[in-house]
């Protein structure tokens, strides 16, 4: 059975991390497979990506057995070849990526979720910056995204204490977008992905690029970039469709072009 499953559901690519007996912990094979699946999702027929985990976890992060395996990839390769390319890929994909956190998300598993465009979590899910408990530092973009999401002090505490944060707490502190009750989680989180896939994809990708840039920008630079991307958005067929539909009081049909 493949460690990552890709299912194409119309314009939505559903990606399921699939090592449930290891709480979907990442080994090299799984990290490289997820990279190649995300590369496939660059195809313009895919307009939203939905990332979730099989079984009771989203992902427990790095497979710790692999770290000490003499035949394993070794510490030097794990970040540079596994996680760093994954985080960069997700941020550069020109379409929204929804992390549907179905259960515990720990270490690199938590930070993989937090780099996605929208993070929704089942009520029973939780997030753990587990690194400090095994003597490591947070990675996979955690030190970039978490302080920006929840503020420096909270991020510092969660990363040093390695405390488990439940889904409600995560939503309250702005770490994630929203919590959905367990019973409706699969359906309601997928509905968000389907809705995003029906929206003006290029406009959303320009929004994503602007948000990527804002973290190391000034107001004057950001205003110029908004201007530039707005000119590009105004040239899309979806902008024409959106205005026409509004004027004629009908529902728009966006094509992502
Ligand atoms: C696991 C794991 C796991 C292997 C559960 N590996 N088997 C980057 C650079 C280089 C090196 C290292 O890492 C990184 C990035 C990172 O991600 S570092 C952080 C790595 N992750 C962790 O430290 C989390 C470790 N796991 C846990 O703390 C717990 O398992 C959590 C809190 C996630 C879940 O707890 P429980 O629900 O109580 O489940 P469990 O602990 O009983 O685990 C179930 C099984 O999954 C168990 O196997 P077994 O054969 O005994 O049933 C665990 O050994 C296995 N598992 N996480 N990361």
C-alpha cells in the first residue's frame, strides 16, 4: 500500500498520508512521494489540494526509527531533501492547499499543516511542537509560521514546553482557521476545498503570492505588489465572468483562467 494516496476528485486533489500504524510519521520514501505528488498537482486541471491523514493521526512528524537507522538517510538529508522542499513546494503552488487535520499533528507533521493556506481541524485533533522533548529545534518552517500566526510569546512557550494544544485552543489563538466536529469533519472540510476549487484560481494564487511576500515586505513595497497583481487579476477571464455575473444577477461560473 502506498504511503501517500492521491485521488483526483474533479478539480480537487485529495492527498492522504498513509502510514496509519506509525501515525503517518514521515520516512524518506513518504516525503519524496509527497513531493512528487505535489509536483503532479501543478497541473492546471487541479484547482485546490486537500491534505489529510489516514486513521487517527494527521502526522506524528519524522519517523524517529529512521533517524537512528544506520541505513537511513541521515540527519543531513532529512531537512534539506525531505521537509524544506515540501514546505517550499506548498507555499509556491499556485492554488490553495487545505490541511484537514483529522487527528494529532506533531513535530514536522504539525508544521507541515501550519504552512498550508487554510488549516481546519477535527474537534479531537491536536497540535504538538514535539521537538524540544527530544532535544531538537522546531523545523519545517515552524519558527517562521508559528510566531506570525499566534505571536512571539505563545510560539516561544509552545516550542519550548512542547505542550499539546487541542483544536479549540489552536483556533482561539489563531493557529488554525476553524474547528469542525468529528462527525462532520470529512464532509465539511472537503466542502471548503470544493468551494475553493470553484473560485477564481488565478486570483487566489496572486493572493497567496501577496501573503507569501508580506512577511518580509514594507507597506510601500506591498502596495506596489498589490497594484501589480491586481493588474494581472483584472486580465483574467474569471474577473470578466465575476463582474458580468454580478451585473446580471446570476451565479458566476469560474474556470480558473
Ligand atoms: C511513531 C512516531 C514517530 C515513529 C508515533 N516515529 N513512530 C527533523 C530533522 C531530523 C530528525 C528528526 O525530526 C525532524 C522533524 C520532526 O518531526 S521531530 C519530531 C518527531 N515527532 C515526535 O517526536 C512525536 C513522537 N510521537 C509522539 O509524541 C506521540 O506518538 C503522539 C503524541 C504523536 C501520539 O501519542 P499517542 O496517541 O499516545 O500514540 P503512541 O505514542 O502510542 O504512538 C502510536 C504508534 O505510533 C506507536 O507505535 P507502536 O508500534 O508502539 O504502536 C509509536 O511508536 C508510533 N509513532 N510517533 N514520530
